[in-house]
């Protein structure tokens, strides 16, 4: 198992060089991939009543996703192994990846005396470059954008494809989110070719649903549920979803199937519902 960590990060711009596969129009799509996004709530149920990492790993395995976008993943914690007998010996993202996702990347966002947490991406395909971008605005709330470049199966001519994936967790304050969305758009404009396949997924905390228009106009992104069903999916709180906080945005891919994961076992594994999308390159 290979770990793509911040300590050996590669600049994604070096992996965005022109490739025949990047110019392939969506109409020529030949490769289908399942994308899952989930705020893991640090491996605990709502209100932190119980540690559910083991059940969460089985549920994530069960949907057979090729790429998994995770938010609020603990990278290290000194107190939890003492408090919880089944706490894994490795980081949460390594534990969740297990033998299913041989490549993973982690972006540390928040640090505290006991440890740290952030975003993570698990992939069945090589992560050829990754970088975590700090988009914290003010105060103690720390947020980040984890940008990864994946080498996915080639087209009919055998050309390898580079898929850009950005795992997102934005702030609770509206003014912070607006600045963070602008930073996301700037990142896309600066580092991702216009014709490259792109998936942006995660917890946007955008309960007023301002991001759809902003990201469409500035970065050409479309939100998969809004495009297919007329509205972004309700994902929070998971047992009675009211707010549309979690999103999957795409560019230069074809969306085939969508699902909201809010029933058992998902309703007992986090305070957010998961989102699943099958896309074709």
C-alpha cells in the first residue's frame, strides 16, 4: 500500500501536462468510475456517542467506490487509543483504505494537542501528484482543499488519463465560504487544464446553496444532483436530511448514476449522508 502524504507532496501542476487523453470529449467516454463523498465525523456517530470506524469501513467497502472523498478524518490522536479499545493502530485514512484502495492522500487542516484531522482521498488508481491548500480565513476554524491527480484507465487507444480530484471542506461562516470558493476557483484556473476531467466533492457547509451558481460561472462546474434532479441533495442531519451541505461537482465528465446514502447503515455512521456518483470519462 502506498501512502501519498504531505511530507512527500508533488506539485499537481507537474502532473497536468498535456496528454492525448485530456483532450478526449465526454462523448468519447469509455471509463466509468464510482465516486463517494462522506464527512466521517471523525469516526463517531452523531453527538459522539460511539466510535464506528469498523462499521464505517465495511459500509464504504460495500459501495465499491473507485475514489473516496473524506472529510473530518483523524490523522493522529494520542487520547483515543487509550479510551477506545478497538482504535486502529494506523491513521483513520489508512485504516479505511485497508487493502481496497492502494493509494491515498491526506491533507492536515486542524491541529490540537492530542493530534490532527483533515481531508483524505482514497483511490484504486495511482495518485501521481497531490497538494493540500490551506484556505482558512480567520479565527480557529481551519479548512483545506486537497487536490490530487489520479492516473486512471486509458481510452481505447491506450492513452493514460489524468483525473483531477479536489476534496473540499468549507467553513461555517458565509463570508468565509465565499472567500474559500473564490480560492477554489483560483486553484482550478491556475492548476487544472480547461479540458481535463475534474471532480470536486465534499462538505461545502453551503446551506443556502450559493455555491452552485458561483462555481458554475467562475469554474464551469456543474453539481451532479442539481443538474440531474433539479436540486442538490439533502444530506444533513443524516436521519432527517434537511440541509444540502454535501456536493459533487464535475467538469468534462459524463454523469451516469447518482445515490444519496442516508438509510441504514449510513444513518448510524455519521451526522452527514454520503453521496455516490458514477461518472464516465
